C-alpha cells in the first residue's frame, strides 16, 4: 500500500512542477520588442527572454510585437508565441509587414559578413 501512495505523491508533485521557458528571437538590430504590450529593454539582432516559471504540460502563449524604422519607414509585426516549460522557442522576424491594411511585405535585408 505504501508503494501506491508514493507513486501518487510523485505523480501529483510532477504535475505541479514549474520551470521557465526561453524565447530566442532574431530580428533587426534596432527593433523595439514588446511582449504582451510591455516594452523590453534589450537590444541587438539576437535576444533571449525567460518567462516566469510555468507549469509543465501546459502550453502558454505570449503576444510579441516588434517595431523598427528603416529608410524612413516604420515597420511592425506581431506574432503569437507558443511556450512550454523547459523548452526554447526560436522566432525569426525575417519578413516585416508595412503598417496599413493590405500593405505589401518587405524583406528585411541581411547583414553581409
């Protein structure tokens, strides 16, 4: 009987276990990043964000928006980002959408090494 009780306790503890997820993004170096409407302070072409601890077995979602200016035009793109505890989500903002209804897509130029 004790073995059964320990197994239930172990299973219940694991269901409540939490760990952060990581969001790793590639984007234009001068982009401003907002996650769920809050502006992030980091800069550069690659950024990593850590979520608060989230429960294993549940998928969480964050709304990520980037804004940046290039050649006098302001670009913006928003994505729904899926996060799972203990995992890394890689997001690449390769195409930026010009603001406005029906706006064409513009490819972000890549840096030459």
